[in-house]
């Protein structure tokens, strides 16, 4: 039992998910979201308000751009991408409180959270395989 308690406590200390990040944003919690993907992925779409910092740039850019007392949440493409873990490791090496957003951009988008690119907001689509999709008020 102690092993499970330790494991899940550590897991929830270092990971979060798109719906919890969105809820924290809406609640006005203090943190910065970092997109660690490459330039083309960033241009395609991203979490609104995220900072683009490829994981290979974190060691040099983060100390200049992000206060050490600012909590950090990193994400990459999806559960099949380990760039988020690479980015989280780089922030941890620098002493930041950091969490990885599991599911990455893929699950952020599939959950219907807001998206943007350089032109502005992107359409929101809710995937019934990843969340409960409720009918809009007044819809038949």
C-alpha cells in the first residue's frame, strides 16, 4: 500500500491533464504554460497564452524569461511524444516547480479546450471519446 501511495502522490505532483490546466487558467491560478514542440507544430496551433520554448532551449532561455518562483506546466504533442518529459526535466534541473500536461496538445484539442495560432482563435471541437459532450441549451 505504501508503494501505491508514494507512486500516485508523486505522479499527481508532477503531472496534470488538459481539463485541470484549463480549470486552473479559468480560476486565475498563477503559472506559465510552455509548449516545447518545434516551430511548425507551434504555428499549426497551441494552447492560448502558452510560451513557445523548444525543450532544447530551456536551459538558456528559461532563466532569462521566467522567474524561478513561477510554476511551469509543459506540453508536447500527445501521449506518444516524450518532449514534454524532456522539457519538464530541463525545468527541474533549473529548480523550477514543473508539471507535465499528460495528453499534450492532442488531448487539449480533443477535449475541446481553446486553441489559437498566429491568425487567432481556432474552432473548438469536442471529442466524445475523451469527454462527455453535452447538448447546448435550447438544442433539440
